[in-house]
């Protein structure tokens, strides 16, 4: 749902090519603010996600006494042969400590602040330049500096693991660590959408520059390219984590020999597929023009609508307004249906399949399971309620745009992203506990 603002911001940039003199229209103040905040949201949310992940690893290690990287995530689907998967060149990445993860998040945050201090404060540059300077500095931070715990010899196994997550091979089974990473990536769908917004705006500006200077593309072709990119790139990138996860499930289903497991993988695919119409319909709804206000009309005895002035053109305006209103109403109902269906399917799957709860009907452990690592049952009940509340809050903000009074409407996307990574952190704790 967060791609709606992204699609609207990119769309206003692309519509600048419709000007009669070929010059791009400037972004409206709201769209320009959304573009700048999309530039900031992606790194800030990613850094916050990394920090929460470090806190979760520390909590799991100290409270549950579970070595997350040494035991749980190192568990492959097939057995290991000399530390490698059979028939695979993949070796397990080194296990980072909670301190390493938190130092990495702190180093990235310091780099982001340093980029703004130098680029905007000392060089008087733009916000865009500061963000791009931050992205350029990331390889230096992760590869060169040993203070964050990632030396040049340690970073490459992570890159190989990420490559396998992005495109799993059907010739090999999927290890649990890759399933875990791909599941966590789905919570960054809105970050992918923000990246799509930024890329769409940059493409639109490049196309506008071509129209006004080199004229390599004709104006109709340039306008078509800009419109397609701005309308399709944010929702497409928002769907990428779900596409990756669906492909993983297809590979897992191919390798599974148990009928129940194959059925579970198929149902999990259906659960993820509900996100696709929600994302695309919300993006389409955001790009629709506002319906013109219907003119004052009176119903004559002849049985036709006409304005009080009797102008025939106003009848057409009223018909166009009615058509747009009906289309918006249908799309809004479809978005609500798909988002609520995805919400309840995902919530039930979290509790029943990912956390292993709701497996017993005894009075003592109602809706829980026989083996519990946390001593208090209320921790599990609080986790279930927290998961549902965060999902409901995220969906409510996405459908209505209502946020707390101290935030403006344009901050809704950031609030949604923060709520989702908080929910994912909670999900990770109970997923590992199970």
C-alpha cells in the first residue's frame, strides 16, 4: 500500500513532459517533499532494521540461550558435506555477533550524518547529493573498515548468500538461512518502492533533458517512456521481495517429497500472491486524476441531466466525473478486499505455521503448544496481539493515510515502514523460538 504515494510522486514528474514547449513541469510542493523523503526513508529504515536485528539477536542469545547463527540459521535443508551444501559451491557465511551488527548499523548511521554534514553543511549541496554520497561510501564502510567486523575476506560469503536469495537455483534445495533472509526482505517492500520512486524521477528527468536538448527520442515516445516507468517501476520493485519468496517456495515444493509439505508451500504461495493485486491496484488508484466536481444540475421532465445554464458540454463533464468516481470506488473496494485478505491470511500463517502456536486446545496452554521456551505464557499472547495490532495499524494507515496528529499525512509511508520492521523483529524472535 505504501507504493501509492511513490507512484503519485513519480507520476507528477513524468507528466511534466506534457507541457506545450517540451519543458518539464516542476514537481508540486507535496510531490517534491515526497521525493526527498523517499530518498531519506530507504537508508533510515534499512539502518533501523539492521539495529533492531542486532537487538533481536542479542535478546535471543541472552534470554533463550540460542546461538542464532551457529545453530539455527546454519541448518541447511540437505546435510552439509565439509561445510558445504551437496553439489553447491556455497559455504556458510561467518557468524556475526550482536555487537558486530549494532556497530554496522552505527557505522552506517554515522556515514549518513557525515554525508549530510559535508555535502549540505560545508559544500552547500542538495539532499540528493548527500544521499548519493552516502551510497558511494557504503562499500568503503563495509569492505575496508575492520571496525564494523566485515573484512574483505568476510563480506563475500554474505554477497554470495544474497545472490542465491535473489535468484535460487532449482537444481539445489534452499537452506533455512536463505528462507529466513527472503522472509525478512518482504518487510522491506516499501523501501524497494521508495527506490523505484527515486529511479523513476531520475529517468523522467533524463528523458526530459533528452527532449529539450539532444532529442534522441521523439516527444511522444519520451512521454510514453516516462509515464510507463513512473507508473510501473515503484510497484514492480515493491513486488520484488514477494517474487523472490514465491520462487523460493516453488523450488522448495519441487524438492519436497512429503505431501503435507508440498501443500503448505502451495498455500504459502497463495498467501504471498495476495500482495500483488494490492500493490498494483493501489499504485493505479494513486495515478488516477481527480474527478471534476459535478456541475449543478436539475432533472428536467425530458429525463436528462442538464446544468442550470443549459450548456451541453457540462453534461459530458458530469459523465466524466461519474465515470472516474465509479472507477475510483471500484478500485478502492478491491484494494480494501485484497489488503484485508492478505492481512488475515498472513496473521494466521504467522501464528500457526511460522510460530507453531494454536496447536493445543488445553485449558492450561490455550492456543499455544506443548513446548514453550519462554517461561511466561503471556509473552506468547502478547506476541500474538502485538503482531495483529501492528498489522492492523499498518493496513489502516495504508488505506486511510491517517497518522498521529504530530505527523503530517506525507509521513504515512515512513510510519508504515517503521511499523512493519517492528512487526518483523517480533516475528523473528518467535520464529527462532519455534
